[in-house]
C-alpha cells in the first residue's frame, strides 16, 4: 500500500489515474494467476500440501524439481527469476522508507538510502536466520520471520488500506479528490461516482472483513 502511494506521488499530472489503476490491477492479477497455474498443479500432482507458506518455495518446490525431468535446469531458472523478483520488489519497497526519511526527516537521499538498506538488511538477515540459527528465538510464539510476516500481512496492510480509504472518502473531501483525479478538471473522470461509492462503503467493509479474518476473529 505504501509503495503504491509513494510511486503514485511521482505520477505526472496529465496521467489518467483511473486507466493506470486498472492496468496495474489487471497486470498484477494476471501475474498472480499465471504463477498459481505454474506452481499449484505441480504441488497437487506430487501430493504436497498447498498451505506450506514460505516452505512451499524453499523446501517443497526443490523436492518437486528433483522429481521432474530436467528439474535441475528448471530449478536454476526458477530461483534466478525469483531472486530478480525479490530484488526489484525490495527496491520498490525501500523507496517508501527513503522517501519518508528525505521528506519528513530532511535527510539527504544518499544517507537515507544507506540507513534504509541497513535497517532492512538487519531485519532480512534475522528473518532468514529464523529458519536456522535463530529458529529457537520466539516472540509471542512466533519466529522472527513468522512475526514479521503475520504482522505485515494480517495487521499492517489491511489496517493501512482501511484508514486510507476512510481518509480519502470522508476526510480528504469529494472536491479535492475529484480535482486530484481530473488534474483540476482537465481530465474526464466518468467513473468518479462509482469510485466514491466504492471507497465510502464497499472497500471499508471488505477490508474490515479481511482484517478480522486475518487475525482469527472470523473463520470460514
């Protein structure tokens, strides 16, 4: 969420945000669907539990590649691409922290970048070691990786989205939102009534449901 907001602040004023949002949503969903189509059929074919979490990538999938014809070759390609995806994602997420340090703490961008890299690297190393040397370290019953994963996925992301839609829908104001989307009236925004309805009523309810389900208060 923070990544989208940070990058959106760099979008030119003449850009149609509605079209951009739709393109990003479609592209992201298609990549997720293609990844699922590539991984889960193999998981089910070999009788592996699909809810293995991070172990699905680092423990389960290597076992699957071992049973495939040419699995060694495909495993190299897979993990190289996974590393590239992780690196590019890290860069985009790091921009959120760097932008905060530069704009709010008035740090120079170079210093903000090094500080951000150091902090993220420490947390990353601790998360990686939670599968090995730090496996015995438990915080509230979670390993370091599990705690960061649970907190970010089930608490911070849904709460951040929830308060953002509430702020834009009810506190930022209809006129200012319309001016921002239309570049002060220069662009047509026929979708604005629908957009306003979604962020005022539909999105908060859906996000609240996801949050409650994520922390275990609602169960299927």
